[in-house]
C-alpha cells in the first residue's frame, strides 16, 4: 500500500540502509515490529506490530495505532483506557524492518493491560541451569 | 523444545502474565522478538529474533545469540566483529511473546552492521503528508 507516507520496500541494499526514502519491510504477515519507549525517560514500554493501515494512521494523526495480532484488528492504543500514545519521534532501523516510537502516554500512564507502566515487569533469572521469572521495578 | 531453561507456552492467561514460569511464546516461524538495549545508558541498539536454540544458548552462556532471518542460521552476535553482547539482564513482557536484553557490547562498540552504535540511526520525518528519513544522533 505505497502512498506519500511510505514507499514499497527497496531492493537496493545501499538505498535501503543509507537513503532518505522511508520504505518499511512488512513481514510475511504484513506486519512490522515496533518498539515503544517513553519519550520522557527512555523506559521500554511495549513491543507491538503495525500493518500498513496502522502505520499510515500513526503518521497521519501522530497518535500510535497498531495491529492487534490477538484480536486481528486495528488497534488505536489507549482508545478505551484513555492512555493514548502521542508520537514524539519515530525511527526505523538499518534494514527498515523495525520501527521505534518515542511516545508520551496520556492519562494516568499505564501502557500494559495489566495496569503496569511497562509490559516488561518480569526479569528472567537463571540459576544452576533453571530459569524463573521475578517481578522487577522498571528501570532502563 | 522445553527444558529447564524455559517451558512450553502456558494456556492459562493469569499464570502466563503473573506467574514465575518462563514460557516464551514463539511465533508461527518459531521466533520470539527481542529488543536489545545498552545496559550502561538504555540506548536502543537493535531488534532481533531468537528461536529456541538461540534462547537456550543465550541463557546457558550469558552471551546473546539470535536467529538470522536473512541467513537462516543461528547467529552469535559479534562472533566475527568481536562485538559480542554480554547479557546483564533479561526480561519478558506480559504475554511472554517478546524479550528484552540489556547488554554490554565488547570491543569498539558498534552493534549495527553499518558500523553505527545503534541500528536506529534514521528518524522518520513527516511534513505535509510526505515522509522522509533523516540521519540522527543516537539518543534515547
């Protein structure tokens, strides 16, 4: 779905990695992985996915939209909770198959559906070849 | 490939989100998305993918291993360049379909194959409905 907001993916590696054309590489499911951090302090908030429609809406409105893989539907993050994400800055990576959004979260601030600020609230701790999850304070 | 380092994915949502069992949800391609930040300052370095073998090796050795989707092979990041990633902390998210590694990068520090510290060196700038990519200093 090329448009003025982004192009079809580029076949030339140099252009893709060093050029000025935004040409995201959607995967076989039509999705691009998106890392979301808090613009105020860099805290990793969540990892989500965008399809072309979600990306277009995000670029047009400045409010983060994703594709919900579980619900199989477009997802305006925070539409129900009020915790909308305003995009402060958006980046892509070298091969343009991942996006990074720095956002400001509206309202009382939780990003995770569990009510926590970040989805990454558990540390993986491995001792003597056995792993378990431990709840952690959120730090960068 | 369940083992003592991680379990098969959990069907119970509460256990999956609040429990202590590390049970990553690999996608249809057998991969889990992994966000990699620098443990020293929180800089987002890269987004990669792990299959079960890469995850097991990472947990066993404390050195980050990934699955290279382009090369279709196990990838000990930095094996050629010397810029190995030592895992300082590892987390999973609420539904355990994403991982977060905080790492220390060995050697002269670049993570991106282009020689840059981070793969996210281009900002997406949208003006009057048209997007382009602009090189940026790396900031959180």
